[in-house]
């Protein structure tokens, strides 16, 4: 059958190679019929996303774009149906195309997706034509068995929530890739690589994909969820895959990796000042990688990255978060020389609907295209939204004003919302003797913007704390308390200043040597004593050493408490109007 669209043919799976458990491969061949004699390079469009996080509806966030006068223009963006239209618009530009993702499509999701185990997030991805997705860290939040159900389908119950509540779940039509995630027998959890072929005869070209998560997954999810898995070195896994893909006919190699970096705010297509944990990985890559689609940091950038090892430049992209952007990548491939002759990319803002933010109404703009929601995806999402609406819209209390999570350069601090959450967790664990509570800024997923009368809904609280973590109260010495705070301030990974409850005051200096950055630490006006014991509360993810706060795992006399979002609700509804604490509890000093 001749068609301007790519036609999918049967899936082929390669066997494991020898006892060293070389990466498994997922192969699929698609063809747009072409002339037998190649007239020149063949153009292929790669449509790339990352970190969708079950954002079925517009997330009430914007992409900030710096204007000529230095001001920032916020562009409201995101939402599954709008993303589908944006993807379609890019597909229309490329008769040869493939849709890929760099992980975290599920979990830390909107309530309408999370209540249904992210089955609707997978459904949205199926409908926009995704073909390959690298596993991220949040894909493991419910454990590998549940992740495998998302791939294969079915209604087996693997946790607290019931699957298949609204539909018989058929699973992902796309393929998860996990080149660096190994089971006990040494095989990869999912195939390491995939191939897609375009055209026929002399115009035939093939792109090979290698997909993988970041090595630090065990520090980013509850340890018991990944206790039977091993996460290997990222560059090693990619380098192993390159010759295998080339041997199987790949003319180009594209890496899908759930790791990334950041640039200064304001240019979703810029690369100036780029830095991040993906750099050491890129610097160790062998020749042969043409494009790296990245994620994890929720940042947007397009870079022509020059590896430190002197290798050829690599096109590096990331499309932010929540479907607010999608990357349009164009490769021109010489089918005779079996190589990429040119590559380019730009991020497309998925402008959707206006919303109310803490700073006022964020309106649409004519500076960027507006997308209409794709009707079939909007109807599909509406089924899940309607089913969850009573819970989403349930009032839980009032607040005095908006409470914002910190963004941009301050994303590693909790802001006023961090204060409010930590206070709620301290109040919920006073019965266990808690004197201090901490929340991690990276776990705060949205700002709190009340209605005009201050009213807050459960759906808003869930958007802020979507993980369903339990509170844990433990005993730490003063020395351990200082050590765990220093772990957030050190040079291992991005800086994350724990948000404390009322009464704890921290002054720190990032210019001091790593591990010695606390300037002062007081509780209720008195210095924290190294020898004293303190009862400290946090969510179970932190209590088990998550996000690199390993000292928490050494705490003793543990008491488990309620779910974090329930503690937040109880704190708000305990008074007619809950005041949002405005004081700065963590203060950066020095230059």
C-alpha cells in the first residue's frame, strides 16, 4: 500500500548476545516508498519530547522567552491534546518521521492520570504516535513490574490502586528502551536499542536509537522499588550500542537519555552557559553518535555540543516539561555514504490556554503559533477528567495568598511553598515527637495559586505533592543534622537546600568548600548542638536516602505517619485561613 504516512511493519526482536548480556534490541521497519536511484540526501524528521509526567491537561505553566528589551514573555503551554496537534504539525513537515521520548512520561502526574496508574498518559502517547521512549527515573516509582504492565498491557494489580478502572488497558504501542538497566541475570529490563528504516532501494536510510536512564535512579526512587535492578554507566552502555547499531545497518545513531543540563532562563533554543550532569557522559562517548535527545532537568535547550574528548560535535536537545515544548529535529542522511550530512533542531512552544498565576493572568500571545486541542485526544482525556472531577475539585481550605515554588536559578530552594509544606509535616508528626520537618524542593511539583477567595482544592494539593509518600519521624544527632543539610549543598549533583519548618534557621555560603558550607544553624534561636538528639520528619523517599540525602538513612527510632498530601490538607483546613509563611528560613550569604 502506498501512503504519504509511514507504514509500520512487524516488530523484530534480536536475541541476547553471549553471556555478557549485550543490549537487547527492538527493531521496527517503516517505509515511505521512494525512487530506486537516490537523488541526494534523505531527510528525516525526529519529533522529540521528554518529561510529560501525565500532563493530560494544560499544567498552568508557561515557557518564558526573553524579549529584545530583556523582559520575559510568558507563553502558556502544554496539555495532551495541544501537544498532539503540535506533534502533528511537525510530522506534516517531514514525510519521513519518527516520534521519540527521553523518559518520565508517567508518574509525578496530574491527578486525573495518577488515579488511574497513568494508563491515560500512555493512551495519549499512543495517540500521538510515539515509537520509542527511554525509561526515566519516575517510570520506576511503582516498581519494574508495574512498568512492564504499562508496556505490555493487562490488569494485574501491583500496588494500592486498581488498574483498568475505565478501560481494558492494552499497554504502550511504543517501545521502552533501557540499555543500562539490568536484571539479576544480566539482561536488560527492556531492549537497549531500536531501529527504524525509511525509503526503499538506493534511497533507504535507517536510524538506530539507544535509550537509557540515568545511573543515579536508585537515589531518586524508593530503594525497594529497584532493589533487584542494577543501573550501569551511561556512556559505557551507549558506546556498547554504537557498533551494534551500525552493524545492523544504522546510518545515524540517536541517543534517548533521561539525563540533562541547564542554561540561563529565557531561550528555549539556546545553549549559552550550558552545564549539567549529562556533560561527563557526552565527553566519554565514542565517535558515531549524531543526536542526543535528553531530559530529566525539565529544561529546554538546543546545543551543538563539542565533547571534551575532541570528538565531533553532537546535536543535543531537550524539550522542557509537561508537553510545553516539542523538538523538531531534521537530519539529512546520505544513503550511499551511510552518514548524516547535516542536522538541525528547534523547540516549538505548544501554546495552549491562558491561566491564572500568582503574578496575574497569563494570556495568549501572537508572538508564537497557537495550537488547537486535537479532538480525539481531548475527548479521551475528558473521560478521565470527568471520572476524577469530584476529587480534583473538592475544597480543602483557604490560604492567605499564593505560595510559589522556586524556579529558574532558585529551583533548588523551596520558597514560601516549601515553608508551608514543611510546617504541615511538622504539625502532622508532633505526636511522634517531631521538632523539625524538612521537604526537598525538587519534590515540589507545582505552585499553589488559590481562587480569588483563597479557596484551595485537593487537585491543587495533589499537583504539588503527587507521589503519595508517607511521613517518617526519626532521631538524628546534631552532627547528622548538619551533615544531611550539607549533602544538599555539596558539589555532588545540583544544589538542593532542604526547606525547614518554622523555628529552624540556616545560613550557608556556596563559596565555601564542599561539605563545609553551613555558616550557622539554629533551632528556636539556639545553635544546633552536635551531641544533642533531635526528632526530625520527612517523607519516606528522603528517609531512605533519596535525592542524595544519605544521612537520613542512618536515622534511628523511626515512626511512620500519614501520607504527605493528607497532612497538607489537614494543615490547611485546621484554621479558617492558613497564613502562608513569608520569612526566609534558608539564607545564602557571601557573593
